C-alpha cells in the first residue's frame, strides 16, 4: 500500500473551490494533456454518492486504459471520495477535503493505492508511478493557481508519503 497526500491553498472561497472541483468535467482541465485524459460518461450531473464516472487515460506512452470510478461519499462543500471500480490499480481510494482558511481554502487530497503485479508493481512504483503521480499533482497545482490566481500569503505544499 502507498499513500499520496497533497495540500494546496487557493485564494478563493470554499464554495468557489467546491463548485469547480466537484464538477467531473473539470478534471480534464487540471490533468496533463500528455495523459490523453477523456471522460467517457458520468459527468452530466452534479456530484452524488453512487455516481459512476468512466474515463480513458494514457498514463504511459503506448498504454491507454479505461478507468471507472465511483463517488462513494459526498458531504457537499466539505469532501467527497472516489474509488476505482476498474482500472490500472488494485486499489485506489481518493479523498478530497476542502477547508476554509484565512484568505481562501485549503484543499487536501489523500490517496491510498495499491499497484498490481506484486514485486513488479513495487518496482514500477519506485521507478515510474511515484514520479508520475507527483508530476500530475504538480501540474494540477499550477493549473489551479492559473485558474484562481495566486495570493502572496498562500503557500502550496505537495508531499508524497508511503506506508
């Protein structure tokens, strides 16, 4: 099992951040273009528990896969959870939290995940996957700052930890 934890501050209200982040269609906007990310279905309604969203993604050159997630928990304005139902991971459990802070909102993502293929999966994690996930969240960090602006007092941090 591995865990990625990303924390980002944005100089917007919690409601503005929630409206953007809880709209599935906006995920394409904050995903690196080279990943060929496309939503196939499930982005036609506001976020709700039980919602199934299907994506097509190319995590590595030459490898395109379908990824199916289910929104399992939603507390409007505060958090939501998506879990992989089909895709490249043995386990993917992604919690998205929003908290109002002075001058804006703190977004915290916590992803618990497990790669397939045992020993080969562990090698892939250390040689490819960890770096790629960090780059994806770094890109997201930059895109959200471009979309919502940056405030002098807002500090962004991104950390990846493993269990």
